[in-house]
């Protein structure tokens, strides 16, 4: 969950604590989303800290190429050699562009609170901020006369293009309108502006448009394809056309199109991704970056392109930073010895910035702005001289480890971080898994199967379900990965298996354990052949037919009234008995809304396991790792994908973003049933235990959707926002007799404040229920909740009926399915209790 609050009684206090933590302790963090934009904008439009060169830019004389790397602006001779840093911390710098006279480099700067436009002399030195304020501003582009900079700003909501006069710092709009106007570039003669803007009725972030810079004529669409913030057009020096990023061939390539439009031509058709092409001043070649080896690598190719053999790598033989640096060599090991341990690492230098190894993937969690990377257990990183802080984590069952080293200029330092295995969950039959992880998603890091699996190993995630899917009409993943078997990289304790996500216009379905695809991968997608509403039934039933399971991912972001939840078919699917799991914890839903609806389903008499699935994208910069929201399932016998799925389907689960939470009712665990004899007291013995490496303030026992008992852990006098030391002892939080006069179900949830160790908005855990029945009594059903769900289904019917539909027969078939579901709820409402 990135937004929202807990459904629990009294949780407002925790939200207040979180807000105070943001204000007092973390001034560079603004809660769940520092910038306040959609996840798509964060992932793909905003600049990123890369460990290799990014966003190359030629000097006007063609002698240098500037680029962003490790948070600074650098320049390197165009033939290769020593790279020279023009900037230094504590800020981060991106997207360099040379002034026409070659004296200045403009860029985007992350000041710790916002993105702004700045400049620095071409030889380095002090940075000048040209824009300030609350708006996000980026993507600078010089006008050929050197008097102005165009840039993209959010000052009018969304993104528009503005002109900044360097003489008086005045700002005037250039291109505004619906949607985002981004990535401006001015023709060599200074007369024509090219940029990216939406194309009505078409998917993606837009096409390449041109218009006179003075606004004297209407824009003209030059080229369209289903883009995702990656096109970044660049004028050829003679003004005849553009180089731009294209995804038409299934991987990001560099393409060329004439300024008047027409067919485009791909000039770097390579299995990897190529980005940010910039023609040389003489028009004979172009610079670009490639992720074919993982981190970005800088290349120059002939202007006409060609195979990789025609590319020339711009080799960086040495680096001259703007500050004195040293090298840190680190090993991560378990406290009891053994081989190096894969881990999640955060390295914070003396300048306050984060650093990653040159061959690593620098990332940041958008919720807390925590920078991190994954290591196989050993790494080397260059940092500014001075004190450097290093933190390591290995999933939720190990205590984090931290050390601070002093690095002398030009010298090295070494450290061994030892992680204590505090709770051995597999020894108790509990194995963690993610119901909703992903693979490729148009990120700029060159993700391989090995680097994908390393993320799961570093997070100690035992079962990683990577779901191949479509975003719009583009495949996210590799068709051949779905085999029905664990990936060959899997180990006995850590399983990687590819499966499928169906992305319908009325919700997304996760299918685990598939042997073959269920097609199509999308439904209800406007402006595609699959525009009409699509039933989830073929996917839910199809997964079971293949021996897999299927369920509901990132269920709800709001549940304030029936109308707020009619955009999902989950109530229809649940009524028809088709869902095998329900992600109460997910990055892209709100636990408050999801659990509120979850309780209504349970109260209507449906037994639905509680699970956690992250919905992460492991090749993009601003995203958390797999297992951020995970499912612990109690497995019978050895761990296999099948045994883990069987445990999930049986409801022997809890979902968590960090805390390890255990529930027993009369000795029974989640998913099990307590049967009370007819004449026995309507009382059960409840025991709740927890261990947590992250701060937990609040735990509640939930009986039939209502909190019964509240347990607040002793924070030891720690003020709001200051995390107490983790408590990984598996202690008892609550143990008492609880009255259950009507039977029903009992679950428990725990919550805590935001934490750098938590990739979601705050610590959260929720068990599946233990079900309680009584002889000679019908199962517990809430009349009010069953009626509420019936009302929701009626709203879904009205939405579905509007279509669009290819035929009356298809419409009537889906409406009949919805009517059957509503009849189930109405029957239960009639038979239910108050």
C-alpha cells in the first residue's frame, strides 16, 4: 500500500505518528510519495541515479560527452578516457545539456525535496539553481541562441513545457494542454519545437509532435507508437528528422524518422535496451546508452546505425571526482558463518548521498526514499572520503546489521556485516512467497534471469511468482519463461516460477502454477481489440484446471460506499466461489479498503485466504524489491511450488510487510476450523504471538470484522518517528478467552510506523481467519454485509451493461453471471443474522 490508512480502530494515532515522523525526522521524505505523481511517472519519466552513464549529451565542438552517473554530472572525451565530475553532493544531478557556446551545462537537480533546473560551468564548480518552488521541473533543453532554456514543469498540474529566460529568470508557457507535454527539443534553426504529447484515442504516453516555437501554427503529429516516456526525440543537426527511443520491436531501440513524418526505421535492433540517442554536432554519429550488460554503457554508433559490431564503446579509463574518494569492500555473512549471504544494502556517504557498486543496480523505494541495491554477498563501492554508513537486510527473519566506517582519501576500508538469523520460519513449516512479482517492465536496467533471482535470494523470499502480463498491448516479460516448472536457477529453498497475470478492465487476476497461457492477457482495454468488458471466470477456472490457483491482487484503493468499488469483479467472483486467495497487503492498493471488503466477504460466509503480493517491477529505479508485501504459508512436507500453493489455498497464511504474526484459536491456526459442541460454552482460547524486525505499535484481534482487543507494544519511551530496536523474540502479545456467541471467524492484524526497512507505507501484517462453527447452528453470515455486497454487484451490473459490446449474446452471458452472483448474496442476506 502506498496510500491510505489501516481499517483498525485507533489507527489514526499511528497515522499521526507517521506524519510527525515525516515532518521531524525525515525532511526529504513526504510520506508515501515524495513527488505526488502516478507510479508510471515516477518509474519512467523521472530521472534516475544510474551506476553507469545515462542521458549523454555532446559538447558543441564534439570533443566531450556529458552524462549523469552515480548522482553527478560527468564529462568524458568523446574517444574515451578519464571522466571528470562537474558536480558533487549532497544533491543528485541528471539530464545534462550543453549550452550552444559550450560554456555551461544545464541539468535537472534533485535537491532532496524537489526536482529543479540548474546549471554549472563546463569545467565544474558551483551549481546555480534556476527554478525553485513546489513544482517538479526537469528535462531542460537550450534554444539555439543560448538565451533561454525550455523545461517541463508540473506547475499547472500534469506536465507542460515552459521557457525560462536566462536574462531575467522569467518563465512563460510554451505548450500546455490535456495530458503531459514532455521532452522538448528545439530544431537547429531555432524555429520548430518537437515534443511528446498524447494522441487522442491511442494508448501510451504520446507521439512526437512539432509546432513553431513561437506558437504561430497548430501542432503536427510526426510519429506515433505506444510509448512509455522513453522516446526522448533529438533533432538531427541538419533539421531533417529525429532520433528517438522506440519499443516497436519488443525491446527499446533507437529509431529514426523524418521531420515531416512517414515510416520510422530502427537503427539499433538489439535484444537489449538502447536509450537517449543524441546526434554528434557533425551529424556523422550518435551517442546512446545500452543496458545489454546490465548497468548502462555509453556507446557511439554511425548515424545510420547498424549491428552491435558497428558500435564503439566510450570507455571510461579513470574517474576524477569533484571530491576526494576512497573504496569500501564489504562482505555480508550469516552470524553463524557460511558462504557470503545475498542481501539488500544501503550505503550512505559522508555527503549524505547513497552509492552503489559500478556493476550494481541502484534503486530507491518511492515510499520512504530509501536507496538500496542487492548484492550476492560481496561488493566494492567508491564513496566520498569520510564516514560511510552501511546497512544490510536479508528478509524478515534476520536482524538487520549496520556499520559505520571511516574512509581516507585514496585509500580503502573493509567490513564484514554479520546477520543474525533470529526466527527460523522454515523449521516451523512457514515459507515466505510473493503472489505478485514481475519481470521486465520497460526499466532501464538490463535485467537477466540471474539478476532477477538475486533479488529474491537477497530478500530471502522462498517462492517468487513472477507474472507475465501485458501493459496496454505490450508484453511485459518473455513468452518462453512460462513452462509450468520452477526456473532452473531455483534452489530447494528458493523457488522462482513464472506464471501469468490477467489485466482486465474490471480488476486483475493472478494465476499461479500455470503450465500454459490463458489468452488473451488483457480485457476491457480501450482502443484495442479487447475493449469490451471481460469476465474473470475463464482465468479463475482455467488456473484450477491446470492444477494452479488464482486470486485477487491489489484489490481496492477505496471502499467508502458501494459505488466506490464497482470497478472490480471481485464480489462477483467470490459469490461464485472462484477465488483462491486475496491480497490484503499490496503496494498498489490500500490495506484499509482491502481489509474492509475482505471482512465483508468473510462475513457473507466465504472462506478466503489472506495473502500478500507486492506488484513490483524489478528493472525500474523507483520500486521496492519482491517480497515487500509477502505471504507466509504453512507447508505440509517439503517445500515445492505445489505444496506452497496448497497451503495458500487452505488458508494457512498470513500477509506481511515485515512483522511475523501467529494466531492460535483453541490450538488451531489460520485456515482451520474450531467446532464447538452444541452445549459447550461459546468461548475460545486465543493466543497471538509476534516477532518483528520493524517497529510495531498496534495489534488487534478481529472477530467477525470488529476489533475486540487492542495490544500496544511498549515503545520504551521512544518518541514518535524514532524506531525502537527491533524485537525478534517470538513473544506472546495476547492470550485470553474470547466469547464467540455467534461463531464466525477470528483473525489478527498488526501495524506500525513507516520504516526504512519496510518497502510499503508502514509495517502491516494480517492473518487468515480461524473459522468457528457450532453444532446445530448454521455458519455465521452477516445480513448487512451480504446485502451490501448485493448492492455492489448491482452497481457492477450497471457498469458492465454500458459496454462496449461486440454482440448482445456476449453481453447477456456476462450479465447472467453477474445476476447469479447477486442472487447468492441476496439469499445469504435473507438467511443471515443482524
